[in-house]
């Protein structure tokens, strides 16, 4: 067992501030991070072996995707035992050592919490389905057929209906995701008590908080009404009836009372919320309401989705992206808190998706990082993002491992003659989650130094030049840029507390904003395009007057002197002046 360390203290924080406001979080997807035993799957020991990398980067928190016991239908987000570590990742002893090692380095550990659903192999569900009279029958959501079919028309996020028929009992159970991920019935107080007991067990073990998977889905409308069916769709959209449902705030406040309120340590909680709006986020993250510290919303990462969803794409509109970020910045400016991210285990790689991973790889990777990290909120780095890792050049459906992509490929109807296979495959290659799940590229050896065995998913072939070893001592690397960004957040109070103002919101190339407090102003200017741009007259005048003596904090064009009248493709510059 380990004991909690004192909350992180950075110069940018006042003593009364929550430590996580100045923190930078690094997400580890364990099966793809580092393999210590040569079986081709990353593990906890592999994470321990690479903590020097995280310490050198300067991050404060490691967010660990699920390592619980699981049949791995959805890569660990289908949990069969909340109190056990899956043998593929190691042991509870390994996890205790990871916690202790992080705390010894001044870092914290936040665990993924998946409690909207369990695996169908969890003992709770096995008992629930064993008999209609089981004491745990009501721990899950069971319904009789309607007209001989599903109880309602809701669709699953992983294709097909959100209901699965249990032949033995003649009833259906609800699963918003895989059919092997039945939804828990949070309206049952015994379910909630069991979950809170488990959460307390992990906190007693020494972890520092939770990232809560799809936590806004835990309260369903009791009538389970049909959802609207989109044009050309098969299944209804049930989101209005389970997204931020009728009792979700009640349950989160109860969770706070039963799990967090009695603890001396200042813990961190973040909720993943597909349905979140800025208005809802204010409720969830208002500290006076005692629910969550911050939420993950999906607004900005849905702006390039085409009419068919994430596997169909439309050109990214920078103006829309800027408006989205500004809307959230403004909505939570005087209450609540933002989480800031481009990447995670469910999103394609940012430099390939939002930037330019060919001609302007370094420039766009560093520009995207800068405009994100200097906004108000807690920034998240997904493993490999600090290296500028790119999407994978998938060429066959056999290259994919993700259940969501494979189900979509089948349901979308490639055709028995394969007539649509290439079109569907192209969409999955751009939008699929496996882009984020290829192994971290540690060096230029076979399998990128990730494993000595055969990796569970292929390594990106560009690891021969894009890897941590090549960047570690290079002051002009993406890795070095992330170090500077993180150090700046820790040193500059204006990044934590300063007011955000978006500049030139309708400009299709320029992402510009200021951060200001009583003593300091920062100006962030980024050309988010592959074309050089001339700065408008108003801005050049301001640069020549108000910002004439400003210090250049960051500039991502080595060897190129910044001209106040123009920005090169994907050029970013950050200025600081004392007010």
C-alpha cells in the first residue's frame, strides 16, 4: 500500500487553488505503451520502466486506461472484476509499485472508472442473468420484448441494436456499447453502494482520482422511450433519454458524499460526457455543487464528421473550431473548469487530423499543442502526442483491431462483391480509433522498441525516424516543445487564471487569442494553414505599439526570424508583456 503525497505545488498556484488547475495530465493506454515481457502487449511493468520519460517531460498526472480484469472485448472497457488487475497487464503488486513510483517522483495516478456498464462475464451480471428471481436481476436493465423484438429502437454505439436477447429468460438486456457490455441499473441503490465501495477501495490503495467513462449515461429515462431515426438510419437515437439523464446530478452528488467528501487529500475527477454542452458543464464542474472537477466534451472533435458520422469526413473549418473553444472558455470563465485535449485513445492522431503530417509535420504538431495548452483549463497529452505521432497507413481491414471499426465495416455493407469495401475502409482508416492505439515509438529498432515479441497491433512504419530516442536530446524536436509548454504552464500564473479573449474569430487561417490577468498579457498567434498569411493592418499596428517591447516566449520556426507582418505556414508565436 502507498500513502497519498501532498498536493502538487507550482509557482503559478495560490495556496488555496486546486492543484489540478496547474497540472498537465498524460494518458497511458497500457496495451500500447511499453511491453516488458515480450508477449506483444504493453503492461504495468513497461510503464514503470518508462517513468523517466514522463518525469523528464514534466507532466503531473498519469491517467491510466483500464487495467482491470477483463475479457478484452473492448480493450479493457468491459470489466469483469473491479478489484483485480488483468494478468496481461501484471498484478496488484505491480500497480502498487507504479503508484509508489509516481508519488516518489511527485506525480499522481488517476484511474479509469467504467461504471456505466460491466462485462457480461462480471459476477454481478452472471448472477443477474442466472434467474429472473435473482437478487441481482435488477442490477442491470432488463425488459420484455415489444411485439416480439427489442424493447425500444435505440442503437448501440458499436453498431446494431442496443438490446441483446437472453434466450433462457426471454428478456432483453440493455447495452449502449458492445453486447458484452451490459448497462448497470444505477436506479438500484445496491448498485450505487457497490460502486462507491469499490471506488473507496482504490482510493485507500493510494490512487489520486478517477477519469469516469461515459459517466453522463448512468441515469436513463425510466420509460426508455424510442429515439428519432435519422434519414437512412436503422436504429433510433436514444441520447436524449440517457445523456445527462434525470437523476445524474443526484447520483454524482451522492458519489461525492460517499467517496470523496470525507477524504483529506485533494483528489481529481473528470467525467467523459458525449452529450455535454457548456451549460451542462457549468453544472457538473461548479465546485459548490460537489459533482466533478472537469468534463471531457466532444464538440470540437465532432466538427469534421460527415453526414455518415465519424467514418465519413468533411473538411475542417478552423472558424468553427475557434468558435467551439471560445464558447467553452467563455462559459466556464467564472465557474467550473475546462479539460483541454486534441487526442485520446478514441480519437485519430491530432497532427494527421487537424494539422499537416507531411510537409509541415513539426510546425503543425507544435502549433496545435500551443493553441491548446495556453487556454484556460487542464491540458491532456495522449501517449505519443508529445512526439508528434501520426495516423497509421492502414491498407486492409485485417490491419484493424478495434471492435467499433470492425462492426462498422460489417454493418456498412461492403457488399458480397466488395464494391464498397475500399470506400468504407478509407473512412475507417481516417476516423478509426486504432490510429491512436498503435504502439508508442520509443526508438528505431524493430517494433519501435515497444516489444521484443510480435505487437498486438502493427507499429507505424515511420517509427524509423519518428521516435522518442531521436527527439530526446534534440532542442528542435516536438518533445522539446512539449517540455517548454509544460514548464511555461507551471511558471506563468496568467495561463491558469488569466482571462481568455479570442481575436479575429472569422479569420479562416489565424488562431489568435490573449490571456490576461492584472499584471501580464500573453498573445498567441498561429497560422493554422499550409499557406503563408499576411497579418491585417490592425494587428500589425498593435504589434508595433502595444506589443513592441513584448518578449517572445515561444516560436516554432527555428532559423526563421519572425516578421511582424506575416506568418509562415503553421507558424506559431507567443508573446508576453507586463501590464
